[in-house]
C-alpha cells in the first residue's frame, strides 16, 4: 500500500462491481450522468449503448486488474500472440455472456424502459482483420482467457478496419469503415505509456571499452500508443489483455519542423506518422509489398516486444530465462520482423552476445503458416528493408549466413539446395523470404489443418523439414463455441443444455452425447424447429438490412468467405446457372426442383479485378434469376453486401448446406466450415483443409464429398490441364458457360463477363471446370437427401455431435502441449 491509504475500501485490491439488477441500474444511470453528461430522459441511443458498455466494463475491470497484478507477481509463462489482424466482432454480447450479466443487464435496462436488443444493434464491430486469419486470432484469445492461460494479444489499432462493402449496379464499391466515429467504449487508451519506434537512418560500429559493437542510428520515429482491451474468459473470472497500438507523431517530429518554421510541413509530417495505423490492408491471401505495410509490421512488433521486456517482466529479470517466461507466436509472416528486432534488442541494446541471443530467440518464437499459395508467401526486397530497417537487414544477413553454414555442414556444397533454402532469394530481385526466416528462427512451425501441415512439409518447405526434424507440427484450427454457438445460436444452445445439462460450452467433446438424441424423434423435431426459427430470424435481419426475403420451405445453401478464385465461388455460380438453365430450357420441370435459396457473402480485395468481376456476375445472375417467373418459388440468389462477423452470426445458424468447395490443396484449413457444422448445416465439400477432418469425424453419410483429391489435382496438372476439353465434353457445363457468354446476365452485352469466360476456358488455375461434373452430381445427392427432412435433421444433429473437436479450446490445448508449454495460471 504505497499510497499510505487507511480507508478499508482503499485497502481492498479492487472495488467490487455490481451484480444485482438494482446495482446495475444504479451504475448504468451513473455512467449516463458521469461519462455521457446526460440524464436518462435526455439520453440518445448511443449514450445508452455507451453507458451500458461502461457498466459491463466496470464489472470486468476489477477482475482484469487483479489478473494483471497476479501475473506480475507469479511471472507465469505466457503467450504473446503477435497478429496484424484481430477480427473481433461485436463486443457487448460477448462481454455480457462472459461476465454472466446478460440477464441482469436485460432486466436492469428493461426497468429503465430500454430494450437491450436495440442497443446491441448500435455497436459497430471492430473489423480489424480480413478473414479467417484475423478471426482465428480473436477465437484463440477468447479460448486462452477461458482456459486461464496467461496471454497478451498484440496488434494494430487500425483507425479504419476492413472496408464496408456496397454494391452499385451489382459491382463492389468500398466505403471506409469509420468504426471509431462514435467512440469505442471497450478500449483503454494509454498515451502516457507510448513507446517510441524508430525507422530508417544507418548503422555504425563503435568501440565499447575495447569491444567493437554495432548499433543503429535511426532517421525518424513515431510514437506507438497502446490501447488495451479486456479479453474476458467465459464465466471464469479471468480477464486477459488485447493490446493494440496506434501511431502518433512524436514531439521530435513536430519540433524539428517547427524550428524550420514550416507549419504546413509540420502537419504533413504528422499525417505521415499517423498513417501507419490508419488503415487495414484489405488484401487477403496475397501479400502487399508496400512500404507502409512493412512500417505497420515493424511498428507493432517493436512496440510489443519492448512492452513485454520493459513492462511485463520484473525489473531485474534474468534474460537467459526468457524461454521459461514467454513464447511469441507469429500469426503468419506479418510479424516475422519481430525476429531480427528481438535479436537487435538482446545484442545491441542489452549487450548479450550473439550466440546466446540466438539460442534464446530460437526458443522464444514459433510460427504459424496459413497458406499454401506460393504467391501468398511474403517477401521484402532487400532494398526496401535496408532503407527502412538497416540494422535488421544486417541481422537477417548474419542469421542467414550462419544458417547456410550449418546447411552446408549437413548436406555438403549442394548449391541448388543452398539456393533453395537461403532466407535471401536473388530473383526477381534480392529479397528476404519471411516464411524461411520464421522457420529458421521458430522453435516450431505449424500448419492449420492435418492436410495443410502435411503439404507444408512435403511441398512448400521440404528441405527445412529434413534439416529440422521435429520442428514441423500441426494444430488444426478451431472456433470459439461461445460466440459461434452460444451467442449466435441461443436456441440450439438451449436445446443442447436441456439434453446434456450445463458445462458443454467449455468441454465441447461432450457434444458426442447428442449422438443418442439423433435417434429420438422428439429431439429431431425440436432441432428442426430451431433451424426453422433461425431461418425466420435471418429473414427478419435480411429484410431490415437489405430488403431481402428468405422464402419459407427453401433449403438455405450458403457460401460465405472472402472472394478468391481458389475458393471457387465460380463453381457455385455454375451450379446455379445450370439449375436455372435446366428449368428455363424446359429440360427440367420446375416442380421437380427442390426449392433453394443460395446465399453469398464475400468481399473482394479492392485491387483484385477478377474477384470483383465474379462479384458482379453473382449479382447479375441473382437479379435475372430472382426476376424470372419461370423459376419463382424454386431458385433464389441473395448476396447481402458487407459480410462480416455480425452477419455471420445470423447467417450460419440458419444454413442447411455449407459450401466448402476450394480446389484440393489450396485452402489451408477454413474455419467457416467448422462454424456451419457446429450449427447443424451439412457440408458439400472437397477433400481440402479441415474439410478432411470434418468428414472423418461426421462420417461419409453425413457429408457430401466431391471433386479431385490433392494428388489427383497434381496428376492432372502434370498431364497438362486443358479446361476447354471439359467444356467440350459436358453438355450442362457448355450450356451454363454459353449462357454467361451470351450476355444473358448482362443485358446482351457479351463483353462484360468475357474475361471470366475466357479465364475459365483457357486458364482456369483452380480447375473449376475439371470439378464441375462431380459437383453437379453431388448437388443432386444433396437434393435427394433434403427431400427426406427427418433423415437430413438426423445428419445435422450428428454433425453437431461429432464436431466438438473444432472448439478453439482444443486448438489451444494442442498449441500448449506441442508448442507453448504454458499451463493455466489460476
Ligand atoms: C486463412 N488465411 C486461410 N489470410 O486461407 C484459411 N493473408 O484457410 C485458414 O482457415 C485461416 O487463414 C486461419 O488459419 C487468411 O485469412 C489472410 O487474411 C491474409 C491477410 C493478409 C495477408 C495475407
């Protein structure tokens, strides 16, 4: 008690939060007064939302402070998760659930005459990520908190997250995502704790009492201001931290320019510095080789490492003990510049010798790879790195030099192999292969599903696998059941709890017990009613949001994910066009067709022309199909814009069929596939990513597998793939493609979608045409299966029962056991 306080309240570690309706009402009203400066009657909905958020926050904060104190005291080993993206989704409901306050808050607000549901809709989700990778990070930190594992998530507080997607004339138009414009009640800014992060300049050697040492003389710097977010565990009293950095111009910047008397230049300089955390790069599965992106990466990892070393460790911490205290997990290559930064701090700043520092580094980092696409592996030109981070480039060179010496010792002067394994590649320009750097530095390297990890070892990094036996491992992805089952699907959760009792949300393998219920007709009826209710709820959401109607009695066939050629939204579209063409040509009687509503959700990277064209085509096919009376009541295509976490939470629980149709060997894992299965949708999918494991678990009878396997894909490439041969050989395919080419979906203008058609016919990198007929056949099986509703429901229940494995709690257990060795700290 360093303040000399004597009051008993001041002596308690934290102030007790409200946990009754009355207490909640009082605190809510107080927050309206004190934080918003309004009375209840004068408040607007945003005031109320913020006061509500503060009230929940106040409740959690006591636990949070206590957990931070305890962590400082115990110095238990923890995970520093380094990720450029966290796709968090809305916070209010999650934090209410975690704190167990949902009912109290609902009643308290009702007593104030407020419908909590309306306030919920005011929250703009923080979309600080692109897709699966960013959402995975958010699921992982939820699970770590729920499992009481010490963890800080480090990242960037982008002022603008993933763009808001609108459609104009069926084409994607991007709008800025000003998620902070009404304030963010969940964050705790700490400008006083800013770190100074340097860039540019040059390196030099100097004499340090007879020893020649290296140092960096930077050219410019910015401030990294931490914004802390609470990451509450599920009703376990644990609250971890997410720390996101925001860039601010340093005083030195202002001062220098001020002295030169150039006011306009001073403002420009400020803008330049603050640009670093201005906007999330909206590219997914393709790296952006932009200088600003490298600035972002270095900015957040340098601030995070310094934060950890200077503020999380006790002052006299023995740095040689770091591997017992921390593991830095690299979420893809985006934070890999942390490796030379860590080496620089240990050697140049802390005076440790190189070998000791390198030995520590190799135990303190681990790397997760999320792709197999060669073009997605990040590289930075030596030229750019040398300009922006000259000392780091020197360090990378030395790491590489020593690594290649070791490779030569092991494999001899096999120059081909040396060139293949070098962290520095020479073509097309001299550059640093960040995945190689991460692999050399990391204690472990993991892929994100069994197949992906295998292909990573066999195809992407085989020399490294041979050189480092035991370094490569797998951790199959997972999703948090709190958000994606309990919050997204309260009715299903209620039904499960009725059957199994409580406790399953943190022990998802218990869902297995539902297998027996699949045989119970009453349970099946209740399950089917939940699905129907979720469809009605989706109808309400889409009607309010986009004016769309979800027709009763339709199968909901859903494909939601980033728009990318490898994911093959085109294959889905060819199926729709085939179904449409079949009816309008008279080949198929409309009355014989199972009524289906196809729902797409997908953002395309703004610079990805083909992806944007495909979006245009989906909308074009949708408007023709939806306006054609010949298919009315049978086929419908809905493409709600701006698919995000919030919409996912509404869409997924309503889905009957989950589309997971990437070309085998291209989707690292997928996580949407897991969310659908756990919400009782059946999957139609290829043998790719985690689909493989889903199918193994749910069984072939409860999964619609189609298409080439990865070795078959390789075989077809090797033989020489000619998509036009498939076009020629298949009547249905030819008619579907011809219909698109004819201008039927573009008011007769054949040029609009010509690039898509010629790409399919003459290139088709992702073999859409090769898998088309298998896909159409599998869809016929889907139709037949759906005709027996009761059998379908049984399969859906078995999907839920057998997919407990895909809880991110299990992923975390695997990371802890195979990579981190960080037990819970209670
Ligand atoms: C995804 N990757 C994988 N990348 O595609 C998916 N990329 O199979 C996997 O399930 C998921 O990661 C989680 O492991 C991505 O989402 C990106 O978002 C991305 C962002 C920037 C640059 C490159």
